[in-house]
C-alpha cells in the first residue's frame, strides 16, 4: 500500500513538473531570421522578450508592449518586435502579481528582456533587462511565439 502511494505521488509530481504550456509559434523561417539578431534599420529599434524558466511550466502569462498584448509566454519562448525609438513599457500579467519594465529605446539597437517567475510553481512574474551576450545565448535555445 505504501509503495503504491509513493509511486502514485511520484507520478503525479512528475506530470505536474514536466507539463508545458503551449502557445502559438511563429514559422521556422521567422524564428531563424530573428535569431540572426539583425540591427534594426530605418531608425528603428527591436526588443526580444523571453521566458526560460522551468518554474510554473504549465502556466502562461500575457505579455504586453505599450498596452498592446503580444501574446502569452511559456517556457523557452520569446517574442521579437521592431519598435520606434523612445519610451516603451513591457508588462507581464500573472495571477499573483504583475511585472512592468519601462525603457527608452535608441535607434539601431536591440533590447533584451527576460520574464522571470517568482515563487516557484505558483508565483508571480516580473521582468528585467538582460545583457546582449547572455540574452542571445538563451534566445537561441527558445522558439519564437507568434
């Protein structure tokens, strides 16, 4: 009886931990092009927003840029968006807390923002600016959301 209980608990725990949220993904071609990390032209800037965390793998959170929803994040997912230079606000909405990050974009530059999970499996979310070298390494491991 005890063995069955332990085995059942372990199986349920494994399913919860390994469960992943599915989000609509961009084409392979779009993903490959964004992973070239092009410098935006015509005086524009670009932003990569990514999530690479095994915490709360089955949860999806809405990501917005300047009040417009880009989509939902899941583990190993990123968004790429060409933007105008100037002030911008990225928001992540979760059940327990919302994260907001404001930044001032300069022309011909890429910006990298990580959405991270606070509090393990049911925590809130927040955002932080990440250096280019670290962000590129992580984005290459992720898929581009649509």
